[in-house]
C-alpha cells in the first residue's frame, strides 16, 4: 500500500493535471483526445501503470474494510470473492483496451478521429 | 488482520463502577476522538468513494474500444454541471487521500512521525485547501463557463 500509494500520488496528479486542469479541462476530453495521448508510448505506460496500481491499491483497501466490518464468515468470503473477480476482470479488460486500441477505426466519422488519421489513409 | 474493528476495541474501554459515575475522559493512549481518528475516518470514506469511481472510470474508458460515438456520448456526461461538481468532489477526495496517505507513511517510517502526527494532520488540511484553491476556480470556470 505504501509503495503503490507513493507512485500513485505522482501518476494520479499527473493524470488529473493533463486531463482536468490543462487547456480546456474536462471539455477537451473525447475519443480524439485520448487517441492523441495514446499515440505516445509514454502515456500508454503511464495509463497502464495507473490502471494496475490504482485498482490493486483500491481492492486491497476494500479488503481491509471487509475484514473490519463483515463479521459473518460466509458474507466475508462472498465480498472478497466479488472483489477479486471484479479486480481481475477490470485489469484484463483495461489492459486489453489500452493495448488493442485502434485510433483510426474503419468507418468512423473522420471529425471524431484524431487529425493524424487523415494522413494515414 | 484483527477480527475486531477499531471502534469495537475502543468500546471495550472500562467505564466507571456505577452508571451514575461521570465518564472520565481516558487520558494519554486512547486513539478515539481526535485528529488521529478523524484523519482515519476521512481516509476510509475518501478511499471507498475513489474506489467506486475507479470501477466506473475503467468501464467508461473501455468504450474507446467500442466506437468513438459511444465513448464521446458517455464522456459527454462528465461535462455536465452536476458531474462537474462531482469531479470537484473527486479531486477533493483524491487530494485528501493522497496527502493523508503521505502522512500515514511518515507516521509509519519516520522516527518522529508519531510524535508529530497531529501537526502533520493540520498540515495535510492546509495543503489540501491550497490544492483546491488552485483547482476549484479553474475547473468551475471550465464547467460553467461554457
């Protein structure tokens, strides 16, 4: 928790700064904005680390709360099972989304795509 | 992991012999009721809130893989005034959790961390306030400024 927490401070404040504070803030975020970020391996690594560390850190914290408050043993097992299952599913899903992302999907309206898609076709 | 929660342990503190006796405030070692406890309570509440946002945020980001239209439609919801206020709350929660998390690390690993935990709590509150003073006006102008 301590180690992932320290790294997350940097990763999350960087993420918030670029996505919510810089430029037009939340209004700038759309498909093309993310495609532009993920054209740079720097942000692919950043977001993958963010996904894994944040979700594992959060699930581990929730495990502590289950240990503290769920006194019934079978309820405890259900909560922890659900926690583990949702964590694994979201880690796999999120990682696949980042690494199979297509910035210029065929058939999509070009005004929704990043500008570099026009140069490719 | 102990079976008893912090509250349950705190409840086991001995009370006066008869119920008539005025409850004496236990001095010295009791954790309950001051900066130490409230920093912990806030840390839990903000942690849970951030966790559930994270679940939703991974799912909405996954729409990038479906189609630009689907992603833009859902991310458009984040640009509404109500969600804009929610984002301010999110940043406030993350800011507190991060700053207090650093305080917890210092309490754990810094040789005089425990001694200065109260001072560090108020330092966390001040830094948190400064952080929000920087973020809130700009974000609210983005959200409500059209």
